[in-house]
C-alpha cells in the first residue's frame, strides 16, 4: 500500500445543499452551525414544509434565515441525541420526504445511514460538508472507529498502531480506511501533518 | 483423474510447493513483453484439457491445503465472510452453481444427488457427507455461501445488481491481494475499484461495468489479474498487513527466486439465476520465480514486464521495495537483454 497521488473514486464529494423541488416535505439536519452554508441554502426559499434538527442553540445567529413562524427548529446538545431524534423523525412515513444534512463528515454519514435504513434512496438524501474536513477513520486492523482526524497519520485508539489515513471511503461504515504505516519498516513513521483542517 | 493432493502450508513455515505439472499449467498472465491494465474479458468456456481453464472451477493439487488455510483464516479473524441480508438468494444460487459444477467436472471427488429440495452432497477429499434442504439455512452448519466457499479454492464475492450498478454485498474473502471485505462490503462497483490507479482514467472500469450489467445466465466470462506476493501466502489482507508487510523487506539477491511469487488471479463472473446477482470468483495461483524460470519464455518475459512496469502500477501492486532485486535476478534469463 502507498499514499496515493490520484483521486480515489470511493472518496465522496459534497456539492452544496439545494432545495429539491420534487420533495413534498423537507428535513434539514444541521450538525455544525456554518453561517455561510446556511446563508447559501437560504438564498432560495424552501419549496415546502420544513423541519430542522440542529446541534447547538436554536437562537444561534446562523439560524436567523429560518426565523419564520412555520419552521420548526429542534435543538440538541449532542450528536447522539440528535441522531436518535432523526431516527424517530424518520420512523414516520418518508414518502415525499427529502433529507438534507450539513456538517462534519462523520455526522453526515450517520444521517445517511438513518435515511437508508428507512428506505430512502441516494437521490432523496443530500449531504454537504461544513465547518471541518476532519475525517472519520476505520482501523482496518482492529475495526476501531475514530472521528475528526485532522492529520495524515494518527494513532489508533483501539490497537495503538500508527495509521495512514487513506482516501478510500466506505459509505456503509461512514469512514476512511486507516492502515499501519510502518508495517514494512517498523518504527519508521513519516512526518505527521495536519491535512484535514 | 486422481489428483495427488499436497500437504502444505500457506503461513508460518510456508511449505507450499508446486509440482512440475502445476508449473506447467500455471496461468502465466502476460501475452506480451509489456503489461498494461485492460479489461481482457473472454468467455469462460472449457479449453485445453489439463489446463486451469478446462473446468468451471479448477481443482488442483493444493485443494485440501487451501481449504485448511481458509478455515484457519475464517476461525481467526471476523468479517472474512459477510453477507448483507438481501443476499440470501444469491448465496443459494452460488452453492448450487459450485456443487453442480464440481460434481459434474470431478465425479470421482464430488457427488450431488437431488430429490426436490432434499439434497445430498459428498465431498470425498474433505470427508464431507451432507444431507440438507435447499433453501433452508437451518440444515447447514454455515450460511450457504460460507458453507460452499469452505470447500472451494479462491475467493467468492457476490454482487447485487440494482440502480444500474453492481454492489459488493456478500463474500468469503481469505485469499485476497490486499483488499478488505469488511471495509468494502456494500460498495458500488466503482467505489470498490476506487483505489486502482490509471485504469480509472482510461475508462476500464466503466466499460467493464457496462459489460457485466449485461452478463447472461449460462454465459460466464473470465479475465486474468496479477500481482506479486512474498512467500506463498494466501491471506494478504489489509487486516493482517502488519504480518505480511515486513516480508517485503526480506527479499535479497540470494532468496529472491524462492521468496518472490507471481500471484495470478483467474477471475470468473457468472450471472446467478434466482437472485439476478453476479458471482465473482477470484482464484489465486502462486508460483515462485524459481518455478517460473523453468520455462525459458516466461523467465524472459517476466524480466521485461517487471523492468518496464509503470511506477504507479508498481506502487499500487506493492512491488517497489523488491522490484529491482527481482529484475536484476531475472536478467540472467533474458539473454537478448532487449
Ligand atoms: Zn486499530
């Protein structure tokens, strides 16, 4: 294995969110309050009933574009409670529903998983990365998941190996692959750099 | 046609060896002196009696030892067999295809009798005598795909077809060239091949996918792929990279002929009748450089292919650390040095 210089086709790219006019209802999950992304989305009005789940304060200035009487905003203190609320919201019918998620990559794929679990298709779910490119990483040796990894090399919190973070991405696991960087030459660890700010 | 099965290992003391006959029938993968990635798909039809292409699933002298090695891997590490829930029909399709093919092609080794859903399977080399009900998982000791894969050589991957794509939704993967089923399960065809350099740019996988979506039941296809492995190790999985990675640094001019193995995959693809899925068989053949140079034409050609292999492919295949040592050693078998 080696660090690749070409684009790996399993690596997701994230276009910015756009209201899907074919949807009858819209559910927006804001994992990270990113003022610019929200402002861009709100340049056009949501074409139907909108409900928002947000991690953070409902009074945050980034949410001002949504301050309208007919928009429900539910606020959550943690990722875990937000995802549970999302799963509950999706438990009802998803006919005509469009799911949008905004924020860090780990959370995006948790939202995606929740949507897929209730049978939503790829084109009914939009994911947009915001606030950080910190990566979720799956250790291929011990199966441990880590989150918000900002460096090219990280120590696995499961097995303590030094892992190179690849671009190869699993949508099912919602993570990039990490594999031992010094397997062929034990102890030889390249410089650690912040590459996913 | 009785096959003299070898007692040998693919790990620890690595007692795996090829007989002269196994070398003679080795699927040497290079039709030219230079290698380029290509689709190179052809119908999987029986040709050349005695060759690895004679039977639907080739059984050779390594059969018992390979099944033993697979059992070790499946017992030691989890997620080497995986199947998403919607793949059950494809699992039974695969069991049927393997049993009927093996019993037809090797009647002195395997036997299948069927009375409706009541099946009786006999595998003489592995001493298995199994009565079961086709379609009833409770009548087998393992899930159908795992059950039959434990009695086959090579990996078996099941692809689901939907949304105009193929999805890696099940498999038994213990003889792989550095890819992880646990990580790749659920991927689309293109995501699965995401890390392959150059091939993507020249559209190889897009064309292959288009072709495979049209694959017809009863008209399987095959292609060859290759890489190199240090020591005759079947389980070169990313999971165990820490175990086999150091081997790459162990190649010297003295041991290169015995240690460096050409690893050839005969890949076969079958449309499955009930599930409309695709069975992707990846059968791995290993031959040391010492084995290969007993055929002068192979020694010469391998020297040229390895010497001229584009660097990105050498990196992708993990050959960088020992390629020069192998090329230097092979040069003595390439008299014209062209
Ligand atoms: Zn680990």
